C-alpha cells in the first residue's frame, strides 16, 4: 500500500510516517504540504492511499480530495484532521473521501481496518 501524507504541519507528517512504518503492508512514498502539492505528488507517485489534512493554506484538503476522487484510477483518500467528526466542514461529506481519522487516533490497527473496509 503506497501512501502519500498531506499536511501543512511537518510534525504531523513525521508522526504519520512513524505510524506507517509500524503498519505492515503500508509504505510512505511521499509527503505534501498543500492541496496543490498533493495533486502533483499523486500524479507523479501514484499512491494507493492519501492521508489528507482538511485545513491547509492555498488549496485545502476538501478541494484536493474532490479532485483526486474525480481522477480515474486515482487514490483512495482518508481525511485526517483534528476536527471532531461532527464538526467537519459540510463540503467534506461529498468530497469523495472514504474515511475520516482524527489525528489523535491515527494508529496502525485503525489504518489496517479502514483499508480493509475500502478494499472489501
């Protein structure tokens, strides 16, 4: 499972990378700090999964997720942010993301379980 981590905060990208190293079958292939970078990196690296922050300068995660989801053969997107699930921006509901992970709950077993639900 090739994963692209997208977040404007470097400490979270580092933390997510550490979780991915402990998750069998998942491999970090790239990082991006904005929605625009996410689209470029995704086109270049062809990840299977994108862990996408919602709020970033420039193109935010909702818009980037919508663009990635509209790409034929594009990656699966999991939103990963600090919002409570009930406080997600309304536009997030139809942006094409397959799951939402609160950053404080990001863990190997959760990633594995959510991927299994998508891969079905």
